């Protein structure tokens, strides 16, 4: 009798597996036809303007650091900082200040 019960269970298991496989294949085909569900990092960032702005500020800070680090050793000494700072404070700004004082 045990043999009869086990043979009766086997086809049912096969049907269940084939139904499951069919559902899995159907789901995979549906996903493939809809396109990728993965979004690009840029599309996610664009949904969060504050995060986008913060990342842009971080990038700007790293660019400024690289601009100051002349010897590319990963550290900015005082001379490097002073040179970069004088480059950032343009001569035009100093001349504008002098002209403003003369007109007063």
C-alpha cells in the first residue's frame, strides 16, 4: 500500500512543480517585456534634489582640494593653501574694492 500512496503523490508533485515553473517563467517573461526594474543612480538622485545638491557640493569640495594640492601628496600645506586662496581671490575683486573707495 505504501507503494501505491507514493506513486499517487508523485504525479501531483510533478504537476505542482510544473505549475510553479510555469508561473516563474511567466513572471520572468513579464519582467523582460516591461523592461528593467532597476533604476539608474542618476534617476534616483534626481528624485531627491537635496541629496543631489549635497553630492554636488561634496564634488566641488574635492575639486577645490585637488586644486590646492599641488604636489599631489594628499595633504595641503599652508603654502599650497595660501597660493590657491590668492588665485581664488581674483585681482579684479581687489581693483573693484579700490574703485569703490575712490568713488566714495
